[in-house]
């Protein structure tokens, strides 16, 4: 039976935090904002809806552009700034060569996330992907993991894994879906909720952990049918 590893995109495979810092510096320069604006932008972007973030940006700096236009410009630019963490494509190749199927499951707007997948080469390095805006579900809803597995041509089992950096979206969502969970810690300490099954500092360490996993059992997970009410959003 084929083994499946579902992997988060932002800040797991791609260094979105670094890209956001570069965008903040560009944005500050382009709009001739005060010297401390870039630091404020980085500090203010702590999760939550991006439309709300750009409404706050527009109001704080009294910008002429509407918030939705600022957000659209960001979505067009950020894929050009985002970079993979070192060795990601090689690491994914190692897993696939070992017989794993790999899928990417990510929250976000379809245009933005698709551009990242294609620009970085990830679209051709995995068996499938699932973007929240394309399916109307967001992590940690367990059904998005089921859809990601289907896009990879398989069905979830209790031996499949979710790998990601978010305790709320990836680890809690994976637990709710009955998956094994592997937290990308980026050298952080776990501080909340049900802990992951395993932790790794980065994807390379995660691949090493998965390479030591025994063969899976042939047991499928029963998840809510597609028409059921979602269990939550991020």
C-alpha cells in the first residue's frame, strides 16, 4: 500500500516569512512610508485574514489605493519573492524515490498559492495539491486533508502523515483527521494543545524521520462526507 505524506506550503516548504520581510521593505520604499513602517508591517502580520490586514495597512498609512487593490498587488508580488528552504526539492525527491506519495495542502487564495507552486517547481515535485480557496475548506477542517489525498490518487489511512509548522492548522488538524503529525518547529518549543507525534527542525530532518517509518497498515480513515458541516476554520 502506498504511503502518503501531506505537507504544508508556507513556512514549511517555502520561506514565506523571509519573503514577507522583503515585500515589507519594498512596500515601504514604493509608498515612501516612514522608516519604521517595514517593522510595523512585519509585526502586524501575525495571522488572520489578509483582507483585514490590508484594510489596517490602508488606514494606518492613509494610502490612496483601496485595501482590496493592495491585497491583489501583494498576491501578485509575493510568489516572485518567495524561495524554497534549502534542499526542499531534493528532500521531496528522496521521499518519492522511497515509495511515498506527496501532497501539498495549504490555506490561501488560489492565484497566490498556485503561482508559488509553479514558480518554485513544487507543482512538478509532488503527486497533487489542495488549496483552500479552490475547495471551500480550510485547515484545520479534516475534510481538506481527505481532498488532498484524493488529489494524490489515494485515500487517507492512519499511517499517513501531515507535516507542517502550524500547531493549530497542521497539527491539530492532522489529529482531527486521524493522521500522524510531524511538526516543523524551526527550533521553537511546543507550548500548546495535543503535541505532535514527532517534531523536526526542518523538512530534511522530517524526511529522515519518515524514511525510518515501517510499512503501513491497510486501514482507511472514515472522514465526514463532503456535504457535512465544517469543524472549524483558521
